[in-house]
C-alpha cells in the first residue's frame, strides 16, 4: 500500500469519527464501503487500526481514544479538531484530487490565488524555534521595498490572504505584514523570547479580521439580516461570539462582540439592503455617512 493510501485511510477514520462515537466493526464497515467506492483496499485488522491511531496522533495532532467499558472509539479533544479543521479540509481536497486524477476535470478553483504561501514553511520554522528574521517587504503605497528585522509570532489567514503577526524590533511594536507583500525572508541565528504580556491565543479574539485597534474596547453589535441572507451567516458565522437574539419568518437578529474596524464595516456594507444595523448608534451613523457618499457618486 502506498503512502498516499495510508493518508487516505487516516482521513477516512478521522472524518468518520468526527460524526460521533463508533465501535470497531462500524469503522471497519465504513472502510470496506469506501474501498468499493474509491477502488482501494482500506480494510485493516484491529491491530493495524491501533497503529493508525498512533500515526493520526503524530501527523494531525488528533487523539483518538477508546472507552473500554462500551468499546466505542472517539476523538478526545474537540478543541484540537476545531483548530485543525481547515488543515483537514485541505488534506481532504488534496487527497480526493490525488487519488482520482480524473476528478480534477470537475472542480474549479478561484482564479484569485493567495500569494506568499512559499514563505509559510520558513516562517513557521522561525516561529516555532523563536528565530529572529529579516523580511523584505513592499508596501502597496511605496515604490521601494524595505528590510525589516522582526520577531515572528503567528501566521493568520483572513479572507483568503495570509498575514504575519510579529514584533518590529526597531520600533518595539506589534505589526501585521501581508505574506503576499513579503519578497524574501532571511532567518537569523539569533533567538528571541515572547513577552509574557502578549497573549497570542487571544490577540485576535475580538477582531473580525486582522486589524487590531490601539485603543478602545470590543462593542456589542446588533444587526438584522433578511431570512435568506441569515442562512449564510448562520452556516458561516462572522465571528465566534455570534449568537441569534431573535428569529422571525422574515428576518434574523444577530449579536457579535468585536472591535469596530474598517474591515468589519466593509463586511457589513457588502450585504447591501439585506442588513440593518440596530446598535450601536455611532456605527449606524458611520454606515449612513458611507452610503450617502456612495450615492453622491451616481
């Protein structure tokens, strides 16, 4: 069996257990069915399944455990599964196209491909090992690139683009750099330490995107969407704090708790007449002012 088939089997096991707990014979039956569908032999012994569990833990950082009192297998840490959700999605897509080359004729990708992903491995290596790096960065509004020494902290994705959160050493200030504007990176032998004052896990917690205000606090924002548009926002929430306050036949009222930033306002504007901002009042005024400015151009 090729390595590609091993990876495919691991994904089948993970995706099956994502649905809920299952006993060994349920998992085996699922693998047998998928063997028929995909034309590969995924059938394994229970002993091999135990080795698979170990490999899944090593590769995907997903811990599959067994409740010996009931015989059910389950994914132990749902938080880790959620953190790796997008990575698993990428593996699933790559696996489907790799195992069945003819399927590539039936799928279309966006023509807008994110740039700068060639730097991700080097940046992750630097972040994990806390290496200082020098980046060559070209701003949109500057003719020439600049060379900046930074301590890399985190890579974040937003709306198909990738960004580097780091400390600009010279300014002693936290900055966010778009990977598609990074021309090159130079990993130094010098190491750095992350300040205890910076909580990387919650740095973007109350942000809609990658803009983090220097002052102020998150605001409780209440808005209504038409019942049709609400279906999309319910299936793909704007933010982790999103919750439904009220729902009727014609519209749904949502609440989120985030900083009011330019990227959030642009998101609201993209919904056009389908959205109504209820509060806060100063956000309503901003939206009205922008819409009046837009109207004046026509």
